[in-house]
C-alpha cells in the first residue's frame, strides 16, 4: 500500500519486495519500522541468494525518492541498507554491495549537502566492514573523484562548507582503509588517484593555525577534535595514507605534494612545506626515507632556474627531511645528496656573479637584493651539507669529508670534479670558502680514535693546501677544521682566545697518553703541520683571529700529539717564528711582527706549564715579565687591543726580551730532554704547494746580511780583486736566471730532506754549517775591511744565525743552501 498499489496486486508481489515495502512507514517522520526491519534482516540471512534482489529493489526506491525529494524515505532506505550490511557476511553479499555503492553514488551526486553527508557516512560504515573475500573487479574511481571534490567545497555557508569538507575527508579515509590493505587491489596508489587525494588533503591542512604544533610525530587527538576540525582530520588521514605506503608506491604518494606546493607557491615562505615534509618523514616507514630525499633532490633539479628564495625554500625542506632521516636509513643517497647540493652551490655562485657582471656600473636595488637572495641559497646549502654530514656515522662521515675536500678547487689545478673554470678567481674563492664552511660543520663533533683516522694522508694534503692561500678567511677555516679533527677531548673551548695563561692547571685540560699510532703520524706528517703554522704566521693580512687560531693549533698539538720529540720540534718552531719577527725577511708590518712575538710568548708560556720543567718555566716567565715592563706590545693582552702604540723598529731591543735557544736548551737538558736538535734552526720543507698557492718559494736562497754602522766609507771596504767582487757575487746569485742544472740540484735537495732519516740530515746540516762559516769568513776577509774604530760593529746573518746590527746590503748564495 505504501508503494501505491492495490491489495490484490500487493499480495501477488515477491516476498522480498513486500518485506522491503513494510519497513517504510506512512509518515517518514516515524522512522524505520523496527519490527518489519527485523523480519527483513532474518529473511536476508536465511535466504542470502535474495540479497542482490533486495539491494536492487532498495536502490530503485531510493533513486525514485531522491528524484522526488522525499528525503525522509531516503534516510530510511540508507538506514536499512546499513543494517543489512552489518548483519550479512555471506558470499552472496557481493551483488548487494554493488547495489549499495550505486545508492551511495546517487546520494553523492545530489546537490543536497545532507544527502552527501548521508552517503559519506554510509560509505564509511561500509569501509570499516572486513569482507571475507576481496572483490577484485570493484573499483572506487568515482568515490575518489567525488570525495576529493567535496574536500574543496566552497559553499557560501561556512558551516555547510565545513560539513561537506569533513565528509569528503572522511570519505577519502574510508577509500584508503578499504583498499590499501589488499595488495591485489592497489588501484588507489595509481597516480591518477593520488593526484586527487593528496592535494585535497593538503588543501585542508593549510588551514592549521599553529603549524609548529603539528610538525612532530603523530599525535593522539580526541574524537571530537577529529570530527570538528577539517585540517586536523585531513592531517590524520594524510599520516594514515603515508603510513600504509610501501616501497613500490611511496613515490606516487609524495610527488603530488610537490605539485601542490608549486601550484600554490608555497616554497616562499615555506613554513607549510616544511610542516608537510616533517609529517611525511615521521609517518612513512624509516627504511623508505631515502625515497623522499631523492624526490626532494629531483625537484630541486627541476626548479634550479627558479628564484633564489624558491630554491632556498626547497633546500630548507631537504634540511628538515635529512635531520629526521640522518639517524635512520639513508641508503644509497648519501653521496647523491652531497653531489646535488654541491652542484647547486656552484649554480648559485654562477647566478650571483652573472648578475653582478651584468649590472656592472649600475648597482641597482634589485640586483643587490638578488645577490642577497643567492647568499640565502648558499647558506641553506652549507647548513644542509654540514648538518647532514655531522649526523652521519663516523665511517660515513670520513668518506664525506674526503668527498667534499675533493670538490674544493685549488688555484693552478684543473683536475677538480667541481667545475669552476668559468667563475674566475672571485667565484673560485667563494666556492672554496663555502665548501670549507661545509666541511667545518661536517667535522664538528667528530671524535676519531686515532689522529690517522681523522687526518689520513689523502685528506691532509688537500686540506692544508688552502692554508697557503693569500686569503685570511680561507686560512682561518682550515685551522678551525684542523681543530675539530685534532681536539678529541673538547679542550678547544678552554683555549679560546690568545693570552698569557697564569695557571694552566686551572683550565683542567683533558688528555690521554700518546698512542703509538699518533706518534707514528707525527713522525710522518708532523713537519706538514709545523710548516703550515710557520707559513701562516708570515701572512701580511693576518688579523687577531688568525693569531688566536694559530695559538690554538699549537696548544692542541701539544695536548693531543706531543711526546718528548714533538715538544722539541714545537720549541724549534716557536723560536723560528720569533726569528720571523726579528729578522723580518718578508717585510711584514709592525703589527704582524708584534703579533707573532705575542703568539710565541703565549704558546711557550702554555708549553712550559704543560711539560712542567722548573728551569724552563722560570726562563719563560722571566722574559714575559720583562716584556710586560719594557715592551708590552710583545704580549697578546696589549698588541691586540684596539689602540696599541707600536714600536718603530725591533732591531735595538735587548736580548732579555727574547726567548733564547741556549737558555731553553740548558733548562731542558737538565731535565733529561734530548736538546741536540735545538741547535738546528727550523726551516720548513719546500713542496709543490708553494706553486699552487702562487707563493714565492720560501727557501730559494740563503741570505747573508752584512751590516755596518753609518758614517764609514763603504767605498774603501771592497777590495777590487778579479776573483771575487761584489758584482761577480751578485751575478752568481741571481735567482731569476737559474739553469736547468741548478733546478735539478734543488729538486734533489728537497727530495733528500723529505725522505732521508733525520740523523743523516742533522749531520749534513752541521757539516754544511761549518763549511758555510769558513766560506763566509773567507769572503768577508777578501771583500770587507775591518771597521776603522773599535766602536764599529758588523753583523752576519746566514739562515737563522744572526748578530745585532743595522742592515746595509744583502748577498745570497744559492749554492750554500743547506736547509
């Protein structure tokens, strides 16, 4: 009767139709007739073969009621369908499900928000039902499209809009739960579905007000919060989707994120992008982290021509992803990450220099802004490289250190894998500084068991090369990297700043006994370290920070690597540095000369207290005390002040202001130290690094200075003999016209000093020194007459043997080079 048919016809209708008709009351406000619903349910369970017909008939009635806008009967029909679904789980339920989904689709297609919500709720209930056997032919393409569209609802009523969006999100969540658990029905992971689902969820996630509160691991919000907040519901659905992703479909779920961020220009500012990828990294399985990192790198390559801020935003996202993944499984992407970042570092420098060249002579605001933006990109790359490297295991970190060092361009070479040939000297210097800054971050906190592991020869040689460059910032970075690698007991902070330390014991220095491996390292490579410290002190552009870092280098070497032999070498080095300031063969400014003197004072004060030899400490303390009274500019506390009165010369200073080798040897000899080598002045080795650093070789000649007081008649002091004249000597020692034979001789000398045993070299140096002394005496006897008055003085300087005098002229003897 409710269907509008007569009693006779109703009696002739099939029983399932009569049972279905009976659940609908005359007035839809009365709701479902529960007694008749129980009869229908019992009939469906008893005769499951009738389920498909029941479903078809219910679908027919629902379609008719939707068209006629009889929404009360629509609600009753959906309630009946829901109860039948929950009660029936037989094999025959498959056709019934098809009818059910058809009815849900009808509701979702309607323009009535209430019906859309009703259809969504029914679908969610269906999604939570575990079917006995999967239906391989069933597809959910329509539901994916429809639910995604509902997520973008723009209804003029805010409450209705929110309601529809929540329904769309819940519908997507239902589709995901219904499909992802069945490997044979993985159509949901196809790109055409992910391209709809993921952007729909991200669109709603953008409404999160407090992004920082949602960047951690998955939270546990209450049920009410999930239902009422579309953004929160979308985020939880997104986390659930990513958590179910497997190796084969991970990329399909991540790539739409990039498309959404690109389309809505969310890389600048990139707060939402960072939030998204933190959610991704925390939600996916740890072993799939490298997939996400590879996708970010690939997208960075795609957007390499975009604005600097966009690229910086992508790099920042990479940094956040790496920060989460670094402790887990990085997989094969370690070198790929660094290689890609270094490539983009070069591209950024190229862009910056290109803009600068194109705007030469017209420094506009836009150009300066562009250069500033490129610096943001470069800093982001450096930060990412350093953070990534510093979080890797030690065995991988050492490989990355070698990898980055191999990318640092060196002037004069063309074998670098990072092409900077078109950047010029300025661009090459920028790349050098940025790569060394990256390396500094990578080495931070690195604790190697032996110094050989921290500074293997293939890494040590290229690392020390930039320390010879005529750029103070490069040298500072190299020294800081060395400190990271040498300092294995965290003593560097205690040594910060160059100063005279009253009591070293107050610093509570931590140290261990020198291992055999460390002793062996110093025997093989100690001279390299000494050489670069020595040369670093001779640079004219040194500032206070350079001297501070050089002091720290000497102090850390003493703490970590110094045995008795190394202590003697360090003292020889300190005396040689003092000679740099006194003799001043390199014409250093007075500030540099006093800075070197202050450095030597600070270091010898530290060293004397570390080895605790009373006589040695007494000599050092006495010199420092004398300096504080008579020449305070030789001490770091004075020379490095902003306003310090510098002396005009150092030649007239008394010996009690200097650290004397014979006094040091006497004090250490009484304590059992082998001080024979202190009599051999320190001279650094000559290597190819001098050529690469565009330096003049440091040991091209041995200089002999003959000084005579003013007022003497110098014309009478040269005996005009044909055998030896001043012009003949000057011509003989001219370095600009070296012949091949002389070059080969020098090469053999260098090679010998690099490979020969120390005892043999010391013996040869002593023999050569005696020959040099005799030769000088002979030359001076022939070329210079004695001074006319007893008060006249004369000084001969050969290598590091000198006597106080006033310089008059210089003679060089390349054939007498012994060091």
